[in-house]
């Protein structure tokens, strides 16, 4: 029982072409946000449409850590580009977003333009056929396009965050947009559900006590199909994608190691073979390397293992007494993780080989860092006083924003790939 309790605590802590016209570096202390004029929509645009679009675009711009929105409005949609850019230059604005939308029955036709003031040209001009409920996605996409144009790398906002939210007696699995909007509950089982992980663009895994004993389920968020994936463990565990199967940590033959299982819960392969506790696997995109947490040298630390050669794991972290929750960026270059020292938790990032180890954020109860699909932003949970947060952190310049503030977020958070 003591071993189970220790492991539970351990786990809980644990095709558009763009020109690169702006480069952000973490060594640039004089970094100044780019000013974007959010000049709205024509007066004939229904308020329910314009308000939703503007609010989401502004929210994304604020959260990006790259832009600062300017909400002043000086012109009509029909004004010429020279007029628009001339006024924007006087206001010191770098880019202008404006548009027009028509509501016909349940359909919304939206045209949004973005001008590059310095170039005196419309650089993004997109028209969408949508509905009221998809307007947030339209706004997210426009900000992603702008980020892609300015930085050369497409933005992060067309993804979803899955997380566990509860009231102390039960918890359920929820999904929201990357900016914290559009919260949807996907379980309502009157029990504890936690440790959710995206394993595909439409599937998540999570741990549930629905049938008493903890079991890992696979759930398709679009079709609603639910599959019991694994229940041969009395520990709190999560499952992540490993090639066409799943990687999972559980206690077997007296030690906790990381195994590969198929969709029917059959053990196919053992990825670690160590008498201590080995948990929290995260893989490079080609599945050639795995980072994980182990206490084989005393305190929990982060290790990396070459799965092609199955050579001995190498230790990556040497600072901090308790390091956990490693997450490899989608480009396979960085690792985000949580480091605990003297009651304070830190979000840190380092290169895949452990070099260039840096503190990105300091807080309390920070947990479950997960990268956005562009490998620049990290989402994670944390606490300020009695309030729990989902944070979004720009790993390039350290900008921190709050996607959501709520009462009780359980451990476990995961960000999807870009949804189509």
C-alpha cells in the first residue's frame, strides 16, 4: 500500500507559404510586441457575429505574447488600402485586421483581411462559410495565419486542450479551445476521471474509476465510441500513443516499468527494465527516443532512452530534487518539464540532450506541461491561492497568459494536434 501511495504522489507531481519577416529570440530583452489594429467589421454585420469574431481574435492576440491589439476604429470596410494603411501608420500600427460578414439563415459568410502597413498591402484575404458556433475557429485561424506570416511558423490556436475538472468528490473530462473558450464536458459518470491524453486528432485516453477499479479508457470525441483499454493495474496511470499502440506504466513482478500495449490491453513490449519506478513516457515524433521519469538514482529525475538500440537510459536532469512530467515538443527538439524545489515548482525547458536547461515559469502546483503543435507554446496547470489555472506560456519570450481560471483542476492536461 505504501508503494502504491508513493507512486500516486509521484505521478501527481509528475498549404500556405509564409515569408519570415520577424524573428523572436529569447536573448532579446528589448522585445516589443507588434501592434495590431483590430478595426472590426462593417456596421451591417450582425452584432452576434462581429462580437464573437472580435473577442476571439483579441483574446488570441493577447495570449500569443507576440502582438498587442489596438481597438480604435477609423474607417469603413469600403475604404481604400492606402487610406487604411495611412491612418494605421499615423497610429504606429503594424498590421490591421478588418472584415465583413453576412448572416443568411444558419450560415455565416465571413471575409477577413489583414494588411501589412509597412508594405502597404493586403497580405491575407480569406473568405469562410461557417455557422455561429464555428466563428471562434474562423477567428483562431486568422490569428494563426497572421502569426505564420509574421514569424514564418503557423500559429497554435487551432487545437484543443483536454483536462480533468472536479468538485472534490468527482471529476470529469473536459475539452476546450487552446485559448480556453468553448468548454465541453465529455464524461458525466459521477466518479473520478483524470489523466487525459490526446493520442490522435480525434481520440483521448483517460483514467476512470467508473467500475471501481481504475481503468484506462480510449474515447473518440467525435463519434463517442468508448473502449476500455487497460485495467490490469491498481495504480493511477495514463496511456500515451506509441506508434500504432499505446505506452503505459504499471506495476508488474514487483517493479513499475513502461510497457507497450495494443488496443485490447495485451502487453507487446517492455520499454524499461528497472527495479525502481519508471513512469511518464514521452516520445520523439519518430518514436526513436523516449524520455521518462525514474527514481533509480534516488529522487525522481528525467532520463532519455534510445529505443532503436535499447541502450541504457541516460540521465538528463541533475538540478532540482524532484523533476517530473516531461513532454517532448512536436518537432523533437525540446523537453518541457516540472521541477520542484523547496515547495516552489518551475516550468523548465531544455534541449533533447539536456543542454540549455532554463526556467520558463515559476509558480505553485505546476503540472502536466504539454506543447502546442507549433512547438512554441506550452500549456500547463497551476495554482494561485485557492484558484486553479490553465496557463499558456510562450517558450520563446516567456510570456504567460491564463486560458482558464477554475476551482479544481486535477492532474493531467494534454494539447491536441491541429484539428481539421
